C-alpha cells in the first residue's frame, strides 16, 4: 500500500447509548482511490461525518497527514487541513454563480476590502478548464445539471488544496457518460497525489476505479484489501455476512394477464418546460398495469422515468394522453385528485418532496387526511390520531 495519509483506529460513535460505529478501522494511502462499502445503515455516513468534523466520535483516533486530529475540530478546521467532503446533497448556493460558490468566504479582494470579481472569475476559470468543465464561471448554479454541480464541488475542493476528498455516492444520479467523466476526473486527482474515499453501492465501479476497499456491516469493520485481489462475491459476503446466490430469479408463476387492468396509459406526451433547462419531454408513452402486478420502468438518468410517475400523480402537467383507472377515466390534474382516486407517489427526492422534516412522524403520515380536514389555517388533530 502507498504511504498512509489517513489512519482511523478503534473509532466508535454512540447515540444515546446506541452504538452506530464500533471499533472501526480505515487506512487510506496518499494518491489512493479507496472504496468504502456497506449496506444502508452500515455506518458509512456516520464515519464520513466524523472524518469531516461534523460529528465527533465517542472514542478512537483519526490520524491524518502526520498528526492526530483533535476530536473538537470543526468542519472548517478539517477543511483547512485538507479534508473535503462532497455529500450527496451538494453544499452549493443555487442563486450564486459557479465562481462565487467555489471561493465563497475566500474571495480575492482589492485592498483587503472589496471582492475582486474579475480575479474570482479568472481563478475559477483555470480550475474549470483543468476539469474540462464547459461552464462559464458566471453561470448561476441553479442552471447546472446534477453532474455539473458535482464538478463544481470538485473544483471547489481543488481551490481548497484538498489532500483527501470524500465522495458520498457521487455516481448515484449520473448517466453512464457522466459517470465516465467523473471517473476521468477522479483518476486525474489521483495522479496529482490527492486521496479519494469513494462511497458507492455500484460494485462494478469498485473494480473499474478503486485501488483498495474497506467494508462495514452494522457499524463494524468486516474487511479491507486490494481490489485486484478480491471479487464481487467476496465483497457481498463481507457486506451482508453470508453467501448470496447469483442465479437468475425464476420467472413468476403468477399470470397477471388473467387479472383486470388496474391502470392504462395511452399516448402520454409532455413538452419540455420552457423555464427548466434540464426539463424532459415525453413522447407517446403507453403501457398498462394489471391488478397485483409489479411493473418496472427502466431507463438511463434523463430518460423520463421520474417525469412519467409525476404526471400520473398530477404533480406535473402533460400535453396530451388518456388514462384509465379500473376501467374508469382518470384525470390526474393535481395530487389531491390522485390521492382521492387511490393513487400515491413515493418521490425520488425523499427529503425535499417526500417528507416535511420539521414536522413529527405523525404529521408526516397524515398530510392527505389533514388536507381534507382543513378549515382555514387549521387541520383536524383527531383526524391525525386515526392515521
């Protein structure tokens, strides 16, 4: 292994007596791409927050670049030491430009007072050119795609002289071509001596990109090693604690064609929203679903899968198309109509669209009920208790 840059020993974290991490080990070499693997709830995010200074560990040591990091370090102090974290939810201000986001709080100034906007844009352009990101530094971040925003986060990390960049599932929302661009940039960062912790659920990425791996299960370290010396079966065994059969699932013996059609969609069309540069048009989408049937809608990112679901729920408008629910005409003009007809949507973005984070679990479970029970600005508390 390369000269260690990061060494985590016996790290543990508890929340109200419940151990989220226990005796975790992690070693990352200089200029190494290190895969961090584990099922949901394995403790990966908790470790990342401890490394970033966002959540101090209960016990254990983090050694980085020749020193033991104080537990009381803030995220800014960790950032100044060269540890940069790029979360799934980007830390960018959408109404500010690319360059302003890259140098926020560290802008070049004239006479140490006035922000030198020209210098900010020029310095940003140098980094954008290095990353081959064809975006003007004066572009508002709100106009960028997810992949472009991610590159802006990486560009920001480079302006901070990052020694270790932590990427939390960076490819989760990217198309195949965007993933290729991301991998190219990650390899270039490695060539510059930057270390990468790469969190992913896509095991093929581990073999395409990473040098070494570490696996967690239920908050515990279960194994690490060189990617060249392992295989998919071994990684999954470390992740779930047992052997997993890789045989193709046998075809269902249930004949759904004998059951009534629950939903029929014919000729669904949607024009590209004029005010949304990343909006997606739909062209002549038709399908039907039988009662008790699970229908999969597949496609690359940007193919229109989410847009179809939102149209069926009444969350987005559409240009044309006919719908039938249990044989009767169905007109999804808004979400309340859909809910009244028994159609629900579990949205793609749970935090922004699927839950109101400031409300209780009870209140989040009852919005359809409380909306129907509204009288002015008040909803029915007894109705909530019935949910």
